[in-house]
C-alpha cells in the first residue's frame, strides 16, 4: 500500500482544506489496500511561501497549493489565475498536459487537478468607486489592501495600495486605514469584513488557482494502480468542486447582498475594458518572466475578451 | 511515521536538555531543529528547507513594531525626556507607593485599547518605563511584571489581531468576540492593580518611596504644563494616528519616533550620542529577539510537521469527559503547547479539533473563544518560548536573567487564571456586552 | 593572533553598524510610507517588503557582535551549581558546541546562498527580489559568530559569566 503525505496551504477548517478533505476521502475510499493519503497539516508545518520549494525538495508528497504561491519557481503557473475558462475545458484541450511538461521540469511537481475553480476575485469597497471619462473604473483616493496577484491591476485603476496580513484588515476597515480589498466571494464572511463593506464590484477577475499537485518523484514512485486511482479521483474532484463552487458562490453572494452589500455591475464596454486590463497584466507578467511558453498557454487557458 | 509520543519526547526533551546545559537559547533551538529535521523531514534536503523556512520567520511586516518601538523608547530614554516626564508625574501623583507600576498598568490598558498587538504594547512600555523605573530603585519584578501583564491585555481588549484571527478560524462572530473581551480586560487591569498593591505592601522596599516635598498647587500645575503636556504630543502621534486611521498599529511606532525626536529637539535634549545610543540599543535587542524568533518558529514547524502537537491534541481531547473537564483540558493543552509554540501555530493546530468539540458540548462560542484567547495570552509569557519574555528580557536592566523575567510574569499569569475562573463562574462577564449588540 | 582577533572584531562591528543603518532605514521607510499614503505623495510599492528584508538581515548581521559582547540569552542555572574547575571546563565545551552549531548553519546557509546565486532564482513579493539577497547575511553572520565563540579561548575570556553591563539592553 502506498502512503501519500499531504500538506495544505490553508488551515484545516478553511473551505479549501475542507474541500481537499473530500478528495482525500475519495482516494482513501477507492484506494483501500492500494493507496492512502495522510494529511500532515497546514501552514503551521511549512510557511506558505516556502511550500513550492518543499514540494520540489519532496519534504511532503502531495500539496494543496495555489500556483500563485510559487511563481518564482514556475512563472507559467500564472496561467491558472489568468485563465477565464473552466478547468475541465482547459484539461480537455490539453492544457494540463502542456503545463505539466513545465511543472515537471521547473517545480519537480506533477499537476493532478485545478480545483475549486469557477470563482474569481471581486473588489469589495466601503466607498463607491468613480468612472473615468474613457469608462474605466476609477479608484483614485481609494486605499485598497492587496495581494501581489492583483496589485498591479488595482494600481492601474488608480488605487493606493496597502499591504496587510488578512488578520489586520478587520481593524483597518473599521478605522478606514483601507477602503476595501480584493477577495473571492467565499471566505469573505469568515473574516467578518462584510460588516464594514458596502459595495461589491462585478465582474470578477482572475480565477482562484488552487492545485492538487505531487512531488514528481513521489508521483513516479506510486504503483500504476495507485496512479490511476489518484489521477481519476483528482479529475472527478476538479469537476465536482467546480460545480459546488458555482452553487456556493451564488448562495454566499445572496447572503452578502441580504446583509446590505450592494453590487455594482460593469457592463458592455466598461466590463470589457475592466477585464482586458486585468488579464493583460497577468499575461504580460508571465511573458516577462518567461516568454517561451506564453503563446501556447494563452491559446488554451485564455479566451479572448471581445 | 513515528508515534507522536516519541516525537514529542525527542523534540521537547531535546530542547529542554540543550537549553538546560547552558547553550545560548537560540542555538539550543537550532541544535534540536537540526536533529528533528533529520528525523522528520528527510535529512539533508530537510536542512535546506529549514534554512529556507528560517528566512520567512522575521521577514514579516507584523514584526515591524519591534524595531520601531524600541527606537522610540530608547530615544525617549537616552534623550532624557523620560526622566523629565516621570519626574513630573512623581511630583504630581505624590505619595502613592509603587506609583510607576500603577502608571504602567494604566497606560498599558489604554494602549491595549488602541493597538491590536501585544508586541507593540510590550515593546513600547518596556522601553519607555523600565530604564527609568530601575533608576528610581524599583525592584526588577515591579517594573517587568506590570509590563508583561499589560502587554497581554492587548490580546483581549479590542482591537486585537489575534482575536480576529481566532474568530475567523473558529467561525465565531468576530465583532462579538472582540467586544466580549472588553469587560474581562478591565477586570484584569484591576486585578493587576490589586496585585501591585499587595506586592508593595508585602515588600515596601520593592518600590521605594523616596524623598518627597509637597509642592503648592500652582507649582504642580506649572510642572505639569512644562513637562507632561508636551508628552501628550507623543501619545497623540502614536494613539491619534491609530484612531484616525492615519497609520496602522504596526506603523504607529514610526510616528512615535518622529514625535519623540521633534520634542527632544525642542527641549534641546537631542544630541548625536543620544541618537546613536538609541539606535544601537534598538538594533541589539532586535537582533537578539529576532534570532530567537527565527530559531523557535522553525522548532514550532517541526513540532507540527512531525505530528507531535496534533497527536497530543487528539489524544487529550479523545478522553471522554464532561464539559467543564473538557474545557480545562483544552486550556491545559494551550498552556503546554504555548510553552513551545507561537499563538498562530497553536490556533492552527488546535482549532480544527477544539471547535467541533466545543460545539458538541453546546458551549456559548463567544464565551468559549474568550477563555481560549486568555490562554493564548498566557502563552506569550510562559517559558521557554514566550515572545514577550524575549522582548522584555531585551529591554530589562543589565544582568537580568530570563528566569527572573519569567518569575516576574508569574503572578500576572495567576491573575489571568483567576480571571478565567471568574469568567467560568460568571459567564455574564463575557456574554453581557455581546448580548447588547 | 591579536591581529586576527582585531580583524574579527572589526568585521563583527562593521556588520553591527550595517544592522544599525538598517534600523534607521526601517524608521525612514515606514514614516515615508505612512506620510505618502496620507499626503498623496507617490507611494513606495517597495516599502513593506524592504522593511521585511531589513528585519531579516538585522537578525544575522547582529549575531557576531552579540556573541562578542555576550548579548545572547542563555539559561545559566546549571552553571551556577558546578564547582569552579568543572564549570570552566563545561563552559569551554559549550563554547565549542555553540561554535560547531553556528559553523554547521553557516555551511548549509552558505550552500543555499551559492545555489540560488547560480540558478538565478527570485522571490515574489510586491516586487521580484533575487533569492540570494535573502540568504546573503546568514552564512556571514553564523560564520563570524562561530569564530567569535572560539575567540574567547585566545582572549582568555568566557562567553559566560559576563559582567552585567555587557548584556543586551537599554
Ligand atoms: Na487591543
Ligand atoms: Na510561551
């Protein structure tokens, strides 16, 4: 029996880890006597920004880890965040095979699935944003808490950026140190930020880029039977977590709206301009770091915005 | 994988041993880290990972208050402003024994209500108050204890970064958890005051009541206007900037430094030597504290990675017990883990197991969360790993040993235990304010 | 020998001064960051991360000088119970052990430093910083720190039993 030791990038009770647990249960169920996954822990075992390296070194066998947390190792990982297509279509068009060639070489890792897809980042604000003459969202005079992923985008829109760990954002929103943040719909209420937020800006941009991956040596060390079980469970979970996410986001969105958060929806040219700006920045950054695979990846992961 | 009891015996036993024989604490941590990495992280490649993890430990913005408040405090001291202010306060308050200890608790409570960070609180009070208190002949524990005590207050009196994190991880209403800490926080401050009163009564030498000549009221007011009012500027720079949203508590130390520097200039107390001394002191203490944090955070990761800590938690919570016993066992686990780990790691390890357990026992989650937060507060000052102990040791008078600092903290930890007992006996203490929301 | 010791001290002191300069830098950068945000000056996207990196380097740059000036915490309970002769021997052993640990950490962090230097890896925070920059101070600090532990022998001094004013503090 093969035993796979897994580490997650979020604490055990956060939704990402809980969804991962469903995948673990699935494998452990199907893999009785063949392969079992044992979860070691979350970010208390290895600091998040060092998990990509730990995967490369084989400190643990399996990781639930966003590609965006180790862009220094695989800059092409940004294709997942910069993707506006669903993970199943990307897989069907050979996207996972393509990117696995890169992950094998650069990260010593094997991508099993892009999970919890279908959710992007929204801007959440305490102040109403303006619109410039050319129709772009105007965040001048708005201070936003940001992560490196979308910081460049928010700066293009004129926002002033404040870098803060998530735990400090509550007090910052309360006191007006920041006027908002980018975040996916799910998980927002966990931090209690909804108490102070008044606006949600639609559409969402980028896609959460959480992957189930394995250290390549650990992957290749599995028996063929174990490989099949794990890979098939990952493909199944990719789909079911996507579907569950769509439902969850709708429910959460409704709850937040009932709680008094007004949605501002950009449409038509405004929407196009907003999204184009966002995705262009992601793909340009990927190209700047390593242009070799940019075009091939973009052709599969990205659908042109018209 | 090794049995968790063996892992725990090796890691914690090894740590105690390497410290006990007298190795510098940071190197003792590193020694056992290397041993642990070979056992649990797969040998040499694990060492590279440990080195890499170590670069993350202090390169995090939330530790910025350490150098900032240390510079602020040591500048305040070396420029002689501290002496002016405390002289003035001496004259104003008059005969009250141990008045500077009370002053520390009072200002600690006020600052706790402004900052969310125990580190900021201790760093500021420690560097502001200790050097002058020592000069006035206070015994060490009368200076160190109140600061460690009120440093922990920052955790339960809102705002509190730790409470927010706790609330979000445990899915407890964050607003309710924050407000629930207010009343117990004030009670705790009074317990501290009572403790100081008792300590000063039992040992009058601990806080000497030096020569004092009563001054006429006008003269007192004059001193107040000259020496104390300007200091309000410093307080405003730190506190006001936090309150108005100009700066986060993390950043507020920088504005405090600017305020101290400007005031020192105005009082013609700022010379080159004061500035260089202040910076050197701050750098020394920062370097020492950060090396300890680096070494011990890697240790905490090993403890988690090896399955030792989660094994302990699972075992202890699997014992079938009644609600009160379970609550006490949870508190005991936090006490034990808190000796070796930082608060965030502790929450990450325990909450996935504690939360469902607490819910199944139908605890009021806000009440329960507050008790857990109080235990997390205690872990800041329990040896061998206590973040506030390290910072405090750094700003303590020459010759102070780590055990001395820990002993000074002990009665204050007992006060927290007393408060926990009160919260258990009278849950209203925690639930009253949230119920008004 | 004494020339080598003075060189060691000079280098340790130099590293400590660099750490002091980084402390000053942190104060200036945070002040500017707050000021720029509130006064509408150009924001410094590098502010937060450069403070983080500065704190990392302060840690290791201070190490040798803190060893020399006996600024590191240790639990001396056991030492006080040992008879004088045994205590001297014990302290000598501890100094050697401490030096060995520091040398070991120097070796491995140095290895990591050269690895990331040659493979050109970088770290992604608000900006992409070369990874070698993170490791730069670690081997230096541990290496000189180890030498400082050993230097107590030719100096005929001890890391332990320091006079109180040597201890890190205000
Ligand atoms: Na507080
Ligand atoms: Na502790």
